[in-house]
C-alpha cells in the first residue's frame, strides 16, 4: 500500500490503456519536472542501535507533481533510467545534498554523512570522480560528508575504470556502499577486486526475519562475511523490535528503517534527528 502521495503510474494506467502512451506522457512530464525543478530530497536516518545516535542519512528523491502530488521514485526512476534522464536527476540530487549540508553547517547544526544513490549509468560514465570532486570543492565540503550507494551492476563492467574511480573516491574520503546487497546476480568477485566500505543488506532479507528461517540464515551469513572483510554493514528496511533484536544478536547495529524513522523533508529531519 502506498502511504506517501498518489501513485502517478496508476493515474496514468486508469486513464490510458496503452503502455506506450503512459510512458510517453510520463517522460514528457519528467522532462518538464526537471526544467521546473519539481523535486525535493527526503532524508531517512541511519542509526547506531547501541548508542541511539543518528550516524548518517540517505537522501531519497521525491517528485512533487503539480497535479498528482508526491510521486515516489519507484514510479519514475525506472523510466528515468531508460530515457537517460537519470543523469540530470542524479546531478540535481548531488547538488541538493551539498546545499543541505552547507545550510546545516551555516546554522551550526552538527553534520552527519549523507548518502546518495548513484545510477550505474552515471557511475560508469567517465569523469564521475572528477565531477564529484569539483562539486565538493565548490561547496567547500570534505568528501566524508557524502557517501555513495551503488549497486552490484555498477561493478561488473570495465574493471580498470571502476578501479581507478574507486581509488579517486577513496582519496577524496568518499565512502562507497553496495546497495540492495544480495539481490544482484553478480558473483562475489568484486568484493575481492575492490576495496569497498560497506554493504546495505536489502530489506527483502530483513523483513519477516523472525519467522522466515531462510532470511535469518542468509542475513547472518551476509553480516559475518562483511565483518570478516572489514566492511561496515547497514541493515535496511528494519521495521520491528524482533528484526532489530535479531540483527543486534548478529552484531549488526547500523540500522535504517521505519523502526527508527521514515524518510522526511530536511526541516523535519533536522528537528527530529540532528
Ligand atoms: P533504495 O535505495 O533501496 O532506498 C530504500 C527504500 O526503502 C526507500 O524507498 C525507503 O523509503 C524504503 N524504506 C526504508 N526503510 C523502510 C522500511 O522499514 N520499510 C519499508 N517498507 N521501506 C523502507 P523510496 O524512497 O521509495 O526509494 C525507492 C528506490 O528509488 C530506492 O531504493 C532507490 O533505488 C531509488 N531512488 C530513490 N532516490 C533516488 C535518487 O536520488 N537517485 C537514484 N538513482 N535512485 C533513487
Ligand atoms: Ca539506497
Ligand atoms: Ca537499498
Ligand atoms: Ca534500489
């Protein structure tokens, strides 16, 4: 069930029966939205369950559609990827996060690192690290305030370029997390080939962990592996006390999920978590 805003895709579906039409109109609206700046960033806290402190946040894009209201990224990110518009959205988001960080800094609010989702399309295009370096220096921000969430498929092609990019990012102090860990169809080769900072265990493994023994076994194994590789582990989609208790038992205490908080706008985030 959608709780945040209306489901735009369904609005299109009910008024139009042709899939091509739906996509056509959504793409048109998305292009307009980029010109008219109809997006906002929401932030979801990442908490250390032992100290109860907010140790970071993930920036998540929202589309404030002039007629349909708030549209969630699940509705438009796939089309943005297909049409290449994801490049503009990613650019917008990285700048937005820098703006937010300097706003907090100017207000003397203690900063936390904010992670940004990076499409593999952008990550694999040349100049990724350099662009980020330029952006950070424009805002006079140290690299450790920005973290990147990439998916396994960003690490499967062009090993030499990826290696070089990761090296540059490391020099800048920018941490790299593997998002949706466990859902890709890649091998574990990249864990050996690249030095990554952490993994985010996909929420499909976390949910119902207490009553699905397969999920519990897989999650425990992923945590153990990451720890032995000296990687940070973030459990995503944690909603219940039982899920949290299981994770703590496995020594995983970096938690992101509705249990601690839903994504929200910057003002609310700063009141509740900073
Ligand atoms: P993701 O990167 O895996 O982000 C986590 C998603 O899980 C978010 O959905 C978040 O609201 C949701 N979530 C967090 N905790 C819980 C929980 O406890 N329970 C449940 N049921 N859900 C939880 P959201 O914001 O709708 O984003 C969906 C996806 O859209 C993201 O998945 C990401 O792949 C993509 N996305 C969002 N913002 C951006 C962006 O700026 N750039 C790119 N490239 N992709 C983005
Ligand atoms: Ca993510
Ligand atoms: Ca994820
Ligand atoms: Ca994802």
